[in-house]
């Protein structure tokens, strides 16, 4: 079992930046593939980015590629999402998630993830 708590959301103007953090507690953090998802009002939760257990690999949704960067610090049990050049369409609740399957390298779908944080709101004004 792992508990995830996101922070760092807020209101920012278009073109601005935010850095989200997701702190994990519980079992060994490096056992988990970590991901970020987002959900806008009236829409399904969508994949944003995933990072491998030791940070060697990451993969991004096309919509955020080149603007968002994921990283993790296993010593601090934390995964980060640096978001630059934010646009109004990035407005959503952002969730971090952990995949406990030891066979996973990267995970892309909601159902692959076993644990979820409560989410943090990101609002980008035009």
C-alpha cells in the first residue's frame, strides 16, 4: 500500500509555469512506475506522462511533449511534474498514480495504476 499526496497546483496565466509534486508514503517508492493524469470537467481522465522506477525512461502525451517534464527523487519518495508554457486547455485536476506491477516498464492507462492521489487543481487563464 502507498499513499500519494499531490501539491503545487494553482492559478496561472497562459504561458506561465507550475511545478507539481507528489509525495508518497508507505512501501518502497522505487517499486512503482509513476504517472500523472489529468481530468477536465466533463471529460475522461487522460494520461499525461509516466516515468520508470529509477527514472531511466519517461513517455509523454503528445499534447504536453516539449512543455512538461517529469522527474522523480526516490530518496525523497517524490515525483515531480514541471509544466511550462501552460495553456488554457491544460486546465484540469492533476492526479499522480502508482503502478505496483513488477512487470510494468511504463504504464499508460488508468486501469494499470493501483494507487491514486486526491488530485490538485491547475487552472490556466487566457
